[in-house]
């Protein structure tokens, strides 16, 4: 029982913040809406983790798990851009989320038509894309935040 409680804590914390941001800040600046969607993705990802560790089986669905896994870091990067006052166009945001969309569609087709070899290839590509996203968000997000800190230092010095 304690094990189930411990592995569910991240999921419930993410759900709490998701509800908080949706209710409290929905009509405020876009950064608050983006962080709310980030917590939707984090809650879904933690729900898949909970299901995996609680029952010992695969996540709710590999498609859902992969979708949430591939959209968490792009949503966080979009949030960093809004937070650092970078102007972000909708098309650029869609481009950041496009690997998630493409891989989710491919995995769904593989499961519908039961194409095992293509599914394995797509899952391998998803793992590579996740690694690329982590490095990209780390490097570009850090750069954007440093530029923003310099802007603040120059403005308020």
C-alpha cells in the first residue's frame, strides 16, 4: 500500500498543478496556459508510470506513453520562451511538437495494422527524438534564460 502511495505522488502533484493553472490562470498570459498544458502532459506521463510500476505491465498504451513523453520537453521549452519574453509564433510551436504528432500517428497505425517491425523502428526513433529534445531544450532553454537575465541586468542596473 505504501509503495502504491509513493509511486502515485508525482501523478497527483502534477494533477493538482494542472487543475490549479487551468482554473486560476486560464485567462491570463499565454505562459500560464502553456504551463497548464505541460502539467497535462506530465500528469499523463506519470499516470503511465504509475500503471507500469503498480501492475508490472506495459504502460497504459505505448502510444499514449510515447505521446506524453515526446511532448513534455517541447511544452517546457515553449514555456521558457514565453517566460523569457521571446516572441514565439504558432507555427514554430507546432514544429516543436511535430515529432510527437508524427510518431504518435505512426505508432497508432502500427498498432492498428499490427506491423511489429515498423513499430520497433518507430519506437527506436522515438527514443532518439526524446534524447534530441532533452539536449535541444537544455541548450536553447539555457541560452534563452541567460539572454533574458542579461536583458534584466541591463534594464535594471
